[in-house]
């Protein structure tokens, strides 16, 4: 890791660790991986389960990771990473940091059990969930982190059902309930905040977790050049939030006085274009209740 | 219970496994408890606690993670061990092919146990036989001593640079895992001489960063699989070499891929896998006293399948029987299929019969085995003996069919 008090876009490592991959243009997840590896550096051992980043990064013989990297089973990213960390420790290797890059389905659905075990054992692994809100690699199917109203290929928008009818799992709180040393939410729209959190998490010995919201032009039906700004908007309108959990406490890092319009965010995305006013009202109400609870319980600073 | 490295100890099969694993000095042990494997991981935990074993014991939350973590440790060049049984083995099945395809020489002990449903904690070999094609070396042992010795041999074979393939050592559930026997414990220094530290080119390190566990297109996939297959075939002579070297150093030879007993002039040869070999050996002695020309082949490895050695051992027998503690529903016993294939490819036409028995822990008696030998003899005398025979089937069920 760079020996800097604070890594910023100005002083961040110029070396690239993840390139030549086959991610879609404007991929928010590839940006999250790229930034995290620049922060962690040469000592990173990255573990990726089935998902977009493994699918685009490891097509033999074109390996897209400069650092040590390996594909795990779909449910086994956290356990493979735990084994890598344990092996490096047993062999007394200094200067390594095991990091998982797993998608929303790979984390909140099929990978949750192994992740729970990893945090329970406090394995020396930074687990980063890049959340693009559906199983995008297999062609946009609903995951446990797909938001209400989103159209996917398994939650089609028709006359009777308007896309996904459930809300995102409260993954950050599920992780925090393990009383993990450090967990955070982030967004590639607020990249300095994300970089800070990766730097902090990577410096902690033990299990840490970052849930980073990432845009997906292919799955969301958004222009490729708006990938960063739309993830800023998701935070500004309150559908996503920036928070941390450490020392047994939650902290809201960003508490907007006024939210920008959800309707504006929604009309920019193909996955939401079927939503009517009633649907949008439902989403607003859900957001407001979520923030009421977070502000009350998390005692923002 | 503290297991020291005395010269001899009276221990269960599970404890013998733990003793063998300790002598092999693994760096990482990751395991999830399941009957009848549990004693292995309990003893290993105690060894880590009392510092007689310098390993990281990972308390994983499932069998899937048990092997996934062991594979991760192996992928950075650490020696790793796990153990499981039955449903647990099936739960980690996905990781079995990752581990073998990735060429990570993890060693696993499997306590052979029936598969649900009906739920049963008792032994048969349905679990590992279902996964014969998973790319792992599969060895089956007969007693606690062989179990201990094979933990040491397993690493030596699996980690060989020509092989680099994970290794499964199978013990019959309860019959071996929970039976106490007097076991000779090799000296640590002797084991260290026999089994050098693990080295592999196939690992992630800071000196030489690598991308492992990648995907391949149809243009390359077959070549990876071919190399994996070739590695298992390469293991055949190396298994023999390692067994010979082990015998020279420790005084116990197991015959390599298989062991023969009274086969030289035998007309009727039983093929056994695992603990049933002991009972069959006693029956062979009894029948020999009665003048019957009977023998047995203890098939120690099912992957790689030692076809050549098997054909040589069968020799001029008139009939062979295969005891299967398993049934591939709608077909026949899995070991029978494998033995038959070896015979068919070499156009060996003799009488062949499959005996399905011992399922879900059902006892296989000496009389049962005598009956099997009798069926082989009947078959050669022109009597109509079915290819697949269920031994000791309850009459109330057999009449229903």
C-alpha cells in the first residue's frame, strides 16, 4: 500500500493493476476494482467469485490482473480468500493483503454464508462487494440487492407486475451485526470517500467490508459516460447512503439536508422506465422511512 | 485425550488419521464436523491447542468453505488438509473439481458414509464413488495403520510435480473410523526425511504474481482437461515408487495400487475395496483349507484406475466377484462398472458378478462372503447367476418386486 496519510486522485499510484479486461464501456464495477487495487498495491491477492469482474478479467491466456488474483467458486469467495490469507500467514509472508471483489448476488445471496464465516473468524481479508443491483454477468437477473421497481430478465415489467417487488437486503447492517471491526458503504460517485474507506479498511488487520454501489450501463440502460455522475445522484437522492460501522457503532458520513428528485434519477434509466407515479411514491416512502430510521438510530455526526 | 508420538498407540482410525496428518506438518487445516469424521478434527484441534502441531485451524462454517479455504492455502504454496464425509463431501462437490482443475494438491480424509435419503450416519461407499470423476486421486484403506501411513504417502504423491492433484483417503465409516487398533507411529524425523516441504510452481507469490483459476474458451479447454487426465495416469507408477520407498523406510509395504492375496492359482477372485478386505481374507483362508481355489484383490486406488495391474492380478481366474457398498441406481455397483470396463477393453471374457451389500452400515458376514464365492463357482458350472446380486436382501422386500 502507498505510504501516504491520505490517498487522493492527485497522488494515487499511477500504476494500473486491472486493465486489458473485457468489461462493458462505462462499467462502474471495473472502476471500483481499479481504484481499490491502486490503493492496496502490489501486495494485493484478489479473489473473485463468478461474476462480471471474473468473467471479464481471466480469459486464458489474457489475464487482466497485474497482482496475484484467482477466481473462486461462486459461493466460496470469502472462504477461498480466508485460505489464501491463512496460507500467506503460515508461510510468514509480509506485505500481503487479501481482497475479495464480489458482486451483489455473489455477496448478498450465494456468498453470504461463507462471508459470515469469514467475518466470524476475523480472517485478514478486505471484502469489497461491487453492487450493480442484479446478476448482470448472466444477463440481468434479480438478486437480493436489486431495488424495488427495477426491471430485470427474471422480474419483467408487465401489466400485472412492475418489475422487482422487493427491496434491497440491508446487507451493510447484516455485516455489521457480526460486530465486524470495520464496514462501510460507498459509491463510485463519491470516489474520494471510497478511496478513503479502502485505505482505512486495508490497513486494518482482520475482516473488513465495503459495500460499493456501482453503475451498470448495460443492465440499467444508462449512457456509458454518466456512470460516475449517476452514482453521485443515487447518494444525493437518498436511495443509497454513505456510512461506516466501527467500534460497535454506525456513523452516517453524508446526510443530505434536501434530497434530489428520485423521479429524475428514475427517468434516466431503462430499467425503471415502466414505473408509474404510484410506484415512484412507494420508492420515496421507502427511502424516507429508511432515512428516518438511520438518522434516529445511527446518531449522525 | 492426548496423542503423543509414542512408538505404538491403541487408537481409532480417526485418531490414526490425525496422527498421520500431524506427522505430515500441514500449514492450514480447515474442516467442518460431520459424523463419523468428527474425531479427526477434534484431535487435530487439540494438537493445535497443545502446540504439538504448528498449523492454522480454520473453523469454517460449511464443507464448501472447508475445501475452498484449503484450496486457497494451497494456492499460495501452503500444505493444506481437510476432512469430511457423505453429505459433507457432496456439499463440497463443486469445490472438488475447482481444486483438481486448479492442480492444488490438497489432501482430504473422507469417512465413507451412506447418502440420504433415508438419513443414515452409517457406512457405505456411495459418497466417494459418486465423485470418482471429480479429478481427485481416490485411495481406500483397510485398517488404522494404513490410514495413518497413507496420510503421509498422500502428500508425497499429490505434491509430486508430475501429478499436482488433490488426494482423497477413504476410511469406511465406523468400521474403520471408530474401531481401535494398535498402531505403529513413525518417527517425525523419519517422516521429514521421506516427505520434503511442499514446493509448487503453481502458486501465487509476491516474487512471481500469477492469475490462477482462470476461465478458458473452447479453444483451450480440452488441453487443460487432457493434462489433468495425464497427471492422474502419471500417478500410477509414482504410487508404486512411493509405496516402495515408504516400505523401505518404515517397513510396511501395501502393494502400491493394489494388493493380491492367494490369487496366483485362484479360480475365483473377489475384488474388495476398503475394510471388507479383512473379512474376505479370513474367508479365503477358510475356503483354502477346504481346498477351494479362491483369492482376493484389494483394490487400493480407484482413481487413477489401475487397469493394467488389475488385469494382471486377475490372471487366469475363471470368475471374479466385485463387492460394492454402493449402487448406481438403475445400473449396477460403481466399482463393478469400473472393473468391467478394464476387462472389456482387453477382451477378457470371464464370469463377472457384482455383490451389492453393506449399504447404510449393514453388516457383511463371513457367511455372506462364502455365499458370494459359491455363486462364482456356480456360475462357472453353468448355473444361472445374475450379474448383479443384492446380498442379504430382506425377503419381504424382494417378494414385492
